[in-house]
């Protein structure tokens, strides 16, 4: 859930990757290592950097992880991990996931930024397409009214709670006809 972006230094992303640090005039290697480990024993390792990151029409100078090694998945099918998670679930070395950086009102006045006004996104997936809309939803992609629901905080071992995952309460679930 942290802002980890694949770069050309990763063999898995060398074919599809679009980011070349040596071509960026604003890229800065923070010279700090990171490792992300997943429950299925997959992992990503690399170093932390800072640069101006753009997603659609929105951009901001932010820290992110540059993957140099991966284990456990066929990462060749991915360009990176987008960083749509909550800050509480992020790595200490990359504490501000990309989506949070792109929606941070304190960065709106920075010359190297064009941030979203609303911290809202919509992800729609089907068998043959996917759509990510930042700042709201596309009414042309939805039949009828859009329904929203609150995200629930995750309980922590100390008894407190934090927003760590996109968890919602489900009243019912029907599969099939």
C-alpha cells in the first residue's frame, strides 16, 4: 500500500517501464533502502527517491520507492505499484502514498504541483476493461446513481484503530442468479 514505482533498474520493468531517472532533471536518490514483503512470501526491494510524479493531469514532487529486485510474482506484467493506500499502511521510508501526495492541499501552492481538489477515486473493473478516475467518478461509466459507502478503520493490536485498508461493511452478497 505504499508508493512504490517500478523503474528501468528493475529487470521486470525494463520492457514496459516509462521512468528513466537519468533523463529527469529533478530526480534525487535519497540513498535509503526499502523492502516490501507480502503475505504470500513475494517481496520488492529497492531504494527511495524523490521526483515530480505525474498521474493524468495531476503531478507533485514526492518520495517513492524504486524497485531494483523482486521475488515471488511475475512482475513483468506490471509497471509498478500505484500508491493508492493509506499513509498508516505505508513504509516509514515512504510515508506519503502517491494518491495522498496528489491530494494534499498543502502542496497546492508549490510550483511543481497540480493537485486534486478531492481525495476521491473510483476504480471500476470488468472482464475486459478497467478504469481509474481521480477526483470523483465518470457518470458515463455508471448506470443509475453512484452509491458510496464509508471506509472502515482497521483495529490495531493496541486497541486503537487506523485506516489501513479499504474495508467496508457489507450487508449482503449474492453470487449467481
